[in-house]
C-alpha cells in the first residue's frame, strides 16, 4: 500500500531542526506547518486539519509533554510523536503515558524520520478508516470484512511485534515480527489459546497479567529481560464504546539500538569530561603558583609556567576543534561537500609548512618528495587540508627530538598514494587495529607526556572513507610509523605504475 500524505505540525525551538524536518517531509509530498513554541503550536493547531504532530520534548516555556496533553484535549484523533535527544525507555514510558504514539531520537537520518512518520500516519488513517467502517458496518457487512482484512494486512507487515488477546486472555492475533523478535521458530502459538509460557517470556506474560488486573490503566510499558535483542513491551487495553475492557494489544519493540546509543552517549560524556578536567586542573595549579607570589622574583620560572598554561589551553582548543570536526563529519551529507578534481601537491605542501614551526622546536627534519605531475583526485579541499595536516602533525608530535618526517606522494594503479613516515616512538603490536576509534590513544611510557584527544585519526579515517579511499598503517614500536593514504584518481582513471 503506497504512503499517504498528510498535514504535519513540527514544533521545535531550534530553527535548524524545524527547517530540516520541513524540507524532508515536504520532499515526500506532505504539507508542513512549523512552530517554535508550545503557545504558537496551540494557535496553529486550533485551525484544525493536522493529522500528525512532531513535538520536541525539551523546549523553553511549555514542555513537549505539557503541549502534547493540551493538543490531545483539542484533537484526540491526531497522532503525536515526541522528538527527543534523551532516547531512553523512561522517555518512551513518559511519552506513551501522555498519549504519544512513538518517539524519534535526535540526531536522526531522513530515513529514520520518514519511517516513524509513515507508521504514525498509517495509524492515523487506520483509525479514521476503522471509525468509518464501524458506521458503515450497519449498512454493509462486507465492508467490515474488507476493513478487517486491511487491518490484518497492516499489522502483518509491521516491523514491531504485535499480539492481540481478548478478555478471556486468549490469543486472537500475532504477526510475524513478534515471532521473530521472541525467537519463536518451531512450535507456533495457537490462536484461541492462552499464550504459552513455553513460547513467550515470563516477564511479558506477567506484564500482561498486570494490565488485566489493573483494568483502569490505559497503557503500560516495560523493558523485557534477556536479550539480545533488547526488547521493550507496550501494552494497551482495548475498550468498547461503554469503556469496558475487551482485551489487550501488546506491541514488542527491539530497543537494542536505543540502548546502545544511550551507552555511547554516556561513554562520550565521561571521556570528554576527563579530557577537559586534566588540562583545566593543571592550568589552575600553575596559576595558583603564580598568584602566591612564589615566582615573583623568578621571571624565567614564571615564563615557563605561563608557557605550560598556553600549551594546555592549546590542547583544550584542539579538543573543541576535534569534537566539532567529528560531529560535522558524522552528520555531513554528501551534497554539502565540495567535490572537485584536486591536485594534492599544494595541499601537502601547505600541511608541511603548517607543521614546520613545531618540527623546528623539536628539531625534527621535514622532507617532501612530490612527482612533477601527480594525478588529480575528486576531493573536498578543506577536508584534504584537515586530513594531511593531522597526519603530518602527529608524525612530528610522536617523533623523537632530532628525528625525521618524510612525506611522499606517487601514482599507483587507479589511486594516488600519499605516505607520511616518521622515526618516532612507533605503535605497539595489537594497537594498530584500534587506531581511528574515537578517543583511542596508544598509552606507553613514550607517549604519556604527549597531549592529544585521540580524535585526530578518527577524523582522518572518516574523511578517507567519505572519499572512497583506504588507509594502511605500518609501524614497529621504537622504530617509527608509516601512514599510507590511497585515494581514487579523478574520474576513476586506472593504470600507470610508480
């Protein structure tokens, strides 16, 4: 069944998020209105005609949950989806208790947004069609049968697991997704019988019993034990027109990715806090020494302390720059890159020139060997500057005093190969495979005094992958390292040896 368009209200205090959602949704044919606050959303919503509302959970003034409650008072038939940067099971429970159909976690891709929107609109149209079918059923029983078949088809095709039980606790319906999520492969559950404890998780059956026992509840939600996959269940009570319970609808969802995202966010915050605390603590100690007046008559000592403070602030600035670059790289769309034929010689010379001052301070010799003619590559120039700037800077930083760094470029079959070699501390065996992971740093006696965030190579790796290239690393601890970048030639040209 093709996707149906609708009128969608997007509520978010961030202009970029509102505009991003509007463009994605309008590209699919939907009509979109936007609001930057709960109050503005109420005015727009009062005009009517909204089938779906996307509501930011955290907004100044009226919160997303408060707005959701007030909108449902105006139109309970509209479908509501919460947009949040705090995607946890507690968020889902809070949202569903307040009447939300679903939630989508920031940051999200256009495909993730459209998946939730399509399912929400499908639910809206399903509600309308079901209501119409109930009215028309008195005139035409055949239409009722058709509607039931359509509903069953929709449920059967849903990615979430769905199970329906009646007031006698007998199984009325379950879709293939439920069997897949619960790992039911052999003996299948029988319709008309109670869900078997041998097939269904015990905590799911206990949650259903709780819903039956507490008939006044509208919906309950809880994470299920076991896993992977990590599952959560939402259970809603079905009622007739008089409000009497008719049974339960149980929806089982795979929340593995949501839990993984939550853990990654926690690890990220912990790592950034650690990387910020160390240099800030050092700066504070250095400044305390100066403020006590101990160095008042020792200008050279004071100069050394201030120089160390400057080094620490540079490390903090580098951390901020790396974090911004990493975020940009992870969310950068291809259309935002300026890809054009580029000869890398000038970029490499620029990277070497930029590192020359730090190389001179460490008495590291920098040499460059470039052929007279180097094939062009299709690349974003700014990202190439960042890539080779990082590699040359690392080669100098992890080198020995009086060492050497050699940068060489050459044409290979179908690629341009750029090698950055150093005579530095090298990389221990087993650590090479982890290079490029965010915040990963090789920790040895030789590197403990070298400042860094562990993000530089991660950014390099993402730039190379975005340009369909490869990176090869050769290293021996104590003997230096060679980082070899292979980028496809412009236009996919091949041939031509070293």
